[in-house]
C-alpha cells in the first residue's frame, strides 16, 4: 500500500482514479518563486517521505507522521485547503489487499487454528 501511495504522489492522484485539484493561481505563483518542484503536495518532500506502516498479525496501519497530513488528505473544514486524497486506493488496489488478507487467513487461521 505504501507503494500505491507513492504512485499517487507521482501521478497527483490519477493512479487511484481521481486527479487532485490544481493549486490556486496565487499559491502556484508563490511556489514557483520558492522551489523548482512543480508536483502538488511535494513542496518540501516531508509528507511523501514520512509515510509510515505498521504490520502485525492482526492489523495493518498506514499513515503519516506529519501533523498536517489529514488536512491535505481530507481537505480543511473551511474549504481553504481542498481535498487531495493521497491515501486513496483504486478498486484494483483494494482487491489486491483483500486477496492478501484471504491468503493469510487461509494459510494461518483456517488451517492452523491461529486465534
């Protein structure tokens, strides 16, 4: 899933089925004055580079260590920051996750009685 999230950053959301909203004209102009990076959500690179995952026998946690990640992923309540869902997954990507869970279940729970 982390690879899928990285692909969302590469394609600005297109990999999961929905291209992110463009930057505002004012912010786009400001950003061009302050960096050579033209990709959305990659000004300093921290949001992309600090994605985390934790896997255990019973759960998978995926998220970001950045406190502003939720605002970008879900959008701000006042609408000043539009939603750019970098943690969105396509139906195909989710089907792959379900297949992995089913495989793990059949291998570990059903046949070996893991509780």
